[in-house]
């Protein structure tokens, strides 16, 4: 429980340090975050972690635990976490079917590793979570499709 609270507080602090203003609409999910010169390689990336119930459950644990994703994106992935309510633009809504359809796993991995310029999303992979953790979180994010 202490580790969970520590992770949540760290996530809130990270979001706060990025710069909070007033709640604003989510940025257009059709606009890629990956630089043009890296897009082909990133789109070709495939998730090396099998989409099994066990791996998805591990991804959920990372999302709601040490990854602190829920702090901004919310427990249900709608971008309505406690810190997300004050970010401008608001965090990505993973239940948005347009987002799920448009973004590849490689693009999501790139954002987890590099952050998302112009938003509150900071680099997580290699700092807070491992590469395997990131791929498992992506498996979990895909479960939000259609909700």
C-alpha cells in the first residue's frame, strides 16, 4: 500500500511539474507524436509481448501502480485522472475509438519512451518502467477500445 501511494504521489508530482493550467480538450488523436523521420521505423515495431490474460493483467498492474498512468489518464482510461483534470491539453482518452484505430503499438511505445511534446506526457520507459513494462501497458491500453 505504501508503494502504491508513493507511486501515485510521484505521478501527481510529475504531472504538476510539467505545468498545469486549466482543463482543456484532448489533442486530436489523429495527429502523430512521432517525428516524421522516425515514423516508418516506429510503425513497423510490433509488440514483442504476447497478448495473454496474464500479460494484460500485468499491464493493468503497471498502469495502476508503478507506471502511475492512472494519475493522469484515469482508472478507466478516459483521461480524467486527478492530475489530468488540470492539464492542458487533457491526457489522452484511451477509450476514444479514433485514437485506438489510428495509433500503432510502436507509436504508443515511442510516446512512453520519449514523452509527447506539447502535452504533460513525460518519458516513462527507462525511467519509471522498463521496456517490457511499457509493452504490457500497451496491451492493457488496447482493452479500453470500445468502452
